[in-house]
């Protein structure tokens, strides 16, 4: 059965879905996006993703689509039509298709382009990588300065993942002025002396929805959290490390730039936080 996608008010077989060649998301990466996980047919952290979407639109002075208030229903409809048990829903909103290419923003009233599609990933929460841990390398962070806005400008993160793959690793952590900013598609953490250390919020990193939930759960579990920059040298010498994202949840890191952390297996803090996050998120899923 063909996957059903949503494009500008219509539910369509993916083969029939079309977006204009003049769409600014295609021509200028002038768009924002969100990815929401689905576990057991329910949406994880939807409210957080929705609020961040609104912030991204506002920060880019992008018109909110008329269907903004209907996004929960659209997500649920796509889950139902595509029979998604575990998986992801990708949402993208661009500044629209004004009919020609121009660096200037399109005329007021140009309708935004709204696209959503599903990805079925059975067993999403039961990841073999989470049991074994992943390996990361460090790369220079050369992205633009507003990483707190979740835009579709993802070329360098994509290149970073390929750098990691070529190095025989799973992902890359980006470094700016000696300090870790974040992973290619995730927020980064280390654990030293029982303290969870992660970069404080600012324009240098994405304000992760999973990050916010995990830190809240960590504090509720009486874990010590330090929000501050940490160096790549600190990371290599850490007791353990992990990253968080909407699709990976809490993912243990067992090696950084070839340096093995701890005994080379997922540490107790990351393992426990993953358990807590999945348990608590399932309780509030919609």
C-alpha cells in the first residue's frame, strides 16, 4: 500500500504529492521542520514540538499556516491512515512558492507550504545501538549562528554524519572554540563524577524537546545537572556520555575520537535516563 502524505490541505499517495519548483524551501532552504516520534500509535512530546515550531516560525518572521491549530489532528490522521505503531512524523513548513525565484521574501499573503509524512520504524524504542552504545568523532562546527531555530538548512550536519561514517563511527559532535556545541542531529552530554554536564541554551545549539524532558526527569530523580559548555578533552576523559533526540531518545556514547569511555559499554546514568524517559513519555503520549 502506498504511503499517504499530507501536502497543503490534501492527503495524497506519496507518488501524487507535488511541491512547486519555486518553493523557497527548495530554492533557499527557507523553511522549518519538526520530527515527532510515535510509540504504540501515540505521539511523544507533541506539545513541546508544537511550541518550538511556533518559535521557529516567529524567529524567521514566517507566516504561520492556517492549519497550524489542526496539526495534532493531521498527525493523528497520518498515523491512522499509514497504520503507524512505532515511527516518526516529519513536518515541514516553508515560506511558500511565490511563482519565481527572488532573494527578497515573497509578497505578504503568499501561502506557506505545509508537508507532513510518516516513517514506519517498528521497535523504535528497542534499539540495538542503545544496548551497545555508539561511537562519535569530533568535527569543526561551521554552521550559521542561529542554531536555536530548527531550519531545514541541514547540509553540514549531513556532511558531518558522512565524515563519521567514513571514520568508522556512528555520529559526529561539533566543536566551536574548543567546546562541544551539539551532535549532527542531537544534544550532547557527558557524565563526570556522577554529574550530568550539557551545554546551556543559547543560539549555539538547538533547544531540544527531548533535552528539556530528560533534564527535568534527571532532576526529579535527584541527579545533579550542570548546564555549561564542556571541552572535547573533557568529553574524552568522561566517565560516560550520551546524546538525546526525538528519534534516538537517550543514546549512550561509548567512544569519542577513539577514546573508550568507562569500560566501553553504556553507562548507568545514560541507561537509567533512557528507561525513565521512555516510561514517562509513554504515560503522557497523545
